[in-house]
């Protein structure tokens, strides 16, 4: 969506949400299917299936997507879109921007090698290379708003309540 259309579209949406807070509530849903014969999970992305597997350094084949990479990719996507949206609202001209995310994982935790090593990322670094002539104060404000309104960044920061459950289906033939 181009910047002019984005600006024109958001105004009425924000007005509606101010008048009716319930209309702003959104539940996103993702689905996947763990393969019966391999250590993979097919994730329906809405644009096709993404096949996730174990990272090669943890014993995977290296042919499937790593879920840690997918998390960083989601962060990059959200941060990039949030940055462009904030730049549009602030009217900061951006000629181009590259977004990079890096995350550190100690695989001893994931593989159960050491109980005192956490499972998951211990640090994530998000970096922007932005082509603009805007003054530094505007760039600082842009970064502040990007962090503030990036859903994935804020979700990682806030660590929301997460619930997992497993329903057991007995006697059924597993799909593969």
C-alpha cells in the first residue's frame, strides 16, 4: 500500500476504534501440522506451506526452516512495516531501509544437555539502516515509535500470558 493511501485509510479506522473499542479487538490464528514420519511441522502461512524443522546445528537436515529464524523474520517484517508507518505519519522521507535481527541461542538448553541453560533466545538485536536526510531528532523519534508500535517487538518485551494444551485423539489415523 502506498503512503498516501495508508494515511487516508487509517484515519477512519482510528475514529471507529475510538468510538467502539470492541471493534478494535482482533484474534490472529495460525495453523500447522506436525508430520507423522519426520521431525517437521508444516505451517500454513496463508500464502503457502512453510515447512519448519530442527536447525542443522541441533541435528536437523538444514533443508527446512528454523522456527528461531522464522521468529526473527516476523520481527523484521513487523519492525519494517511499523517503521514505514511511523515515517508516513511523521512525514519523514525514507528512501530505503534495511532491517536486520540477530538472536543468540545456547543449544545446550534446547537439547537438554544442561538444565541450567535457558531454552530460547537470551538476546535479540534489531538494527535499521535507514536512508534519509531527516534530522537526527526525527530519526530518534522514528525509532521510538517503531519500537512502541511494533506488535512483535512489544510482544517479545512484554512476554504475554501463553497457554498450551494438548488434545489426545485415540484410535485415529494420523495425517502425514
